[in-house]
C-alpha cells in the first residue's frame, strides 16, 4: 500500500521526475507525457462520475483505479511486462472486463445510422470529454511505444477504454444521441 507523508520532495525542481526503477526523466519526456495524459484522463473520468448513475459511477471508479495501475505500468520502464508483487502491470483480464462491459452496454442500443455529436445529457457529454481525453492519452502511449517498450496490454486497455466510453455515452443517452447531419448548415 502506498503511504505518502510528505507531498513535496523538491526532487523535481530541476525539471525531472523519478520512475519506479529509480531512474529520472525530463518532465517533457515522452514517457512522462503519456503518464500525465493518463492522469488527466483519470481526472476527467472523475468529473463524469459526479453526473453518472450510481452503477455507472462504480464502474467508472473501477476504471479510475485501473488507470492508476496503468500509470504505474508506464512509470516502470523495461521490456518485461509480467506483473509481480513488486511490479504493477495492466493485464489481459482488465482489458477483457472492458470488452465485456462494451458488449453488455451495446446489446440494448439501436445500431448507429450516423455519427453522433458529443452531448445529449450532461452525464453523456462528460463521458464524451473523457473519451476524447483517453484518445489523447492513447496517442501519447502509442508514440512512446514507437520509441521504447510499452506493455501491449496497457495500449489495448486505453484503446478499449475509449470504445467503452463511447458506448457508455450512448447508453447514458438511452440511444437518443444527437446525430451529425452532414452539410446541415450550408
């Protein structure tokens, strides 16, 4: 369990941040960018929790916990992605939970006849903002993976999470999504 007695350490005052293995990276490093954008996605999901139903809120809080796991995974450089008591890694079962949740939500929705506009209800709009933020975090993690090893399950998790949030927003709107009408304002 993590225990933080002191919030500031002054170790980052010169523009670096420590990773799990004790190495330090510049705060603008690609790994730090990905970690920061996962943290931002987690915060935006917290805003969605406030407007969500209790069941949806519980699921989103589970995802927030998973995103902390994912942040710890990204903060552990190397090419051994096996989890252990000392190394936290995103695992296949976390990705599968999202896939199952997507399938369950999607069963009750009408097929899409057009692209949808982010919005509808306040809760759905917040979920759409979270989805877009997760997509940005995914792009940063993929960019990092082009330069150095990243757990493939972490990348899969971010990809499924944005899909989950899209379907969740539709379910939150009960399938009554505002639709894009191409050229409607011409």
